């Protein structure tokens, strides 16, 4: 058993203990690393590029987690150095762009690994506007007073006029592929009603409305992405009627 004598010895022992404790804390602490993401942006599309931002936020989280481990905000023009990134093999860097208080752009990296015995990674991050991603080089026919019917994730564009004559072509727009296809022609009518009927798959039903001479149209047209069928039903020749889909 050690015997400590005198106040000087006790002070030296306390200082040594404090120094040993400080070394232990430093040895166990995870200082993290500083990483600088490589920002990739859309090429050749000004609508999708995030410009004129007021601020950018960088966060780090584990993959499939919404809890931020590190978060830092940067003003426009500041270098995007994210410090204190913890060690881990399933980390994701998220980047958000702000105009005033509104989030208008977003990007993220793939899963990255940050290790104490490896250089800090420079992960690539695709960053683009979220309010408008792209402009499509498609031109649907101009329509005044036509119908836009939601159909199986796409839209069927029907009827109306171009200002001088009736538009008889039916177009189908698919936002997933960006394609605009022609389905076929319908009879010219204004102020028609529409509803979805059937379940496997459903078909769009267009009824009523008026022809160019003002008479009611007694023709029911059933549309899907493959084509158009027509039925003559005289008592459907009504103007300003409504159609309700029933189960």
C-alpha cells in the first residue's frame, strides 16, 4: 500500500490523475473527419439546375434513418466543408437548398464509409431543383374547354377546340416516360361529361355535350390506352349533364 505524505505529494498525485483522465478521454473520443462532397448537377437543362440559392444545409445520417448525426448550414458562396463526420460504414450525406425559408433543391450521396484509418472520402452528390425537374420537348394540341381524364397513372386529353375548330384527336400523356401518344379520334363535342367505369382495367366514358350546331350528342365513347369504342344511345343526347361512377 502506498503512503502519501504532505500536501505537495497530494497535489502531484491529483495532477497526475487529472492528466491521465484527460488522456483517456482523448483516446476514447471520436473526433470525426471533414469531408467535402463533389456536387453533380444536371447538364444542359436550366430548369433542373439549382441556382440563386440563399443557403445550403448539409446533414449526415445512417442509411434508412431520418436522425441527423451531423448538420451544418452554409451561406451562398461558402465552401461546403462538413466537419465532425462520425466514423461509420453506412453513412449518407444529404444536401438541401433554400430560397428564404423554402426548400427548393435536394441531393444525396450513395452510402459511404468513413473510417479512422482511411482518407476522408469525397462522395458525389447529385443536386437539382425539386420544384421543376425538367422541360419536356412535347407539344400537345391546344385545347379550349377540353377534358383531362386521369387514367392509370397517365392522362387522356379529350375534346375542346383550338379556337377555330373542334379538336377530335385523343392524346395520352405518361409522366413516367414523358411520352405523348395519339389514341384515336372522337366526335366533336363541347362541355361533355366523363367518368371511369369498370375495374379490370377501367375505361373512360365520355357522354353528352353539344355538337358544332348546338344539338346534343347522342353518342357514348369508351376510351382506354388502346383505342376507342362507340355506342349510339339517343337519350344520352343531353347538354350539361353529369356522370357519376358507381361501385
